């Protein structure tokens, strides 16, 4: 169980203090899939980064299975079973797709499994295994590889920040299938998304607005309460 207690995050410049997250309290139960949505700039990526330890909250406490992890580094959190896929994937020069998938799964030379993760994200293993993670890969390809890596990690808790970003329509349906498959595993999943199809797959939809959780509940309850203009935007993205 992941618990956020009174989490605030603010940044200061010379003139003023900007409050990005404001006293967030929320408990993520084990084995459920959560979708976080809300307008651009509402604090979704900041919250995801705080859960992973990339940035530390200005106030508040995070506990994971009863342990206070507020001061832990992302690596220490990863060792406890938390896995994070960034909104903008990271490139590692010199490392191949096969290397990174093997690193993630902790198993070498398991070609069948490695190929399975790549096909799950709509990539042909034959074309990609030996590709380097350099700037010859497009943003969309990197994004899919990063999702494959998250699947290979088989972590207890997965966080995805806008997995749909840079993914074309065809592979978007594949992505929806991936999240259905993830939901059927025992892991806890937290997915930041604007996509109605992904939001509908969640057990709980959390709406963030202006740094606060303004609603959380079953998709059928929460989606109908979103402002019509926001839903129109979601549909346009379909
Ligand atoms: N380090 C920072 N310094 C100043 N402003 C920031 C910083 N990080 C985020 N913000 C601002 O905080 C708000 C929330 O950002 P973000 O969490 O990325 O939103 P979202 O992912 O919901 O679009 C935005 O207005 C963003 O510009
Ligand atoms: Mg974001």
C-alpha cells in the first residue's frame, strides 16, 4: 500500500513561491489500477516524480507498505519494487534494446520473453533487439521500448506518465490492451493519462486540478463529472 500524507510541493524564485501540489492525501491500495488525469499543468507529472523520488516533497510523508520512503532515492525505491516510465523517455547511448530489456528483467538470454515484451508494445523483435537506444530511434519508438522495459521489470508498483504520448493510433489500441493485461497481474499501476480509453480501464480515476485532488472514484462516476470541455478534448484525442 502506498500512502501520500499531506504532500505539498512548491518552488520559489526570487519574487514568489509557486505551490504546485497542495496537501495531497491519498492511499493507493495494492493490486488496483489508478489513472490520474486533469488539465495540463495541474501537477500530474510532479506527483508521479514525487512518488518515484525524482523530486522530494516540500512537506508531507510517503509510506510504502508501512515504511517511510520520503527520503529514499529513486534507486532505493526501485529496489523496494517501484518502477517509473518517464513522460519523455531516456536515451542510453551504447546500450541495445536487448540489453535494457535483459537488465530490466534480471534475466540474460531469455529471448522468448524479451521478444514477448517487444511484441506486446507492437515492435518486431527482429528489427529492434540490436538497435541502440540512441537518437536514431523516434520518440514513439523509445516510448514503446520504455513500456516494454516496465513490463519486463515486473515491479510491484508501476507508474506511467502519459504512456500515450507520441504513440500513433494503431499502437494506441495495443497500449490499451497492455494496460488491460497489466491490470490482470497483481501489480499496482498508476497511469497519468488524458485518454478516455485508458481512464476507463482503471479501477479508480483521480482528477487533479491546480495541485489538488478534486475527485477520485470509479471511472463511470468520475468521467461524467469532468467538465464537458475536458471530455470533448479527451474524445478528440481518441
Ligand atoms: N521546477 C519547476 N519550477 C517551476 N515551475 C514548475 C516546476 N516544475 C513544474 N512546474 C510547474 O508546475 C505546474 C505543474 O507541472 P506538471 O506536474 O508538469 O503538470 P502536468 O503533468 O499536470 O501537466 C506547471 O505549471 C509547471 O509549469
Ligand atoms: Mg505531465
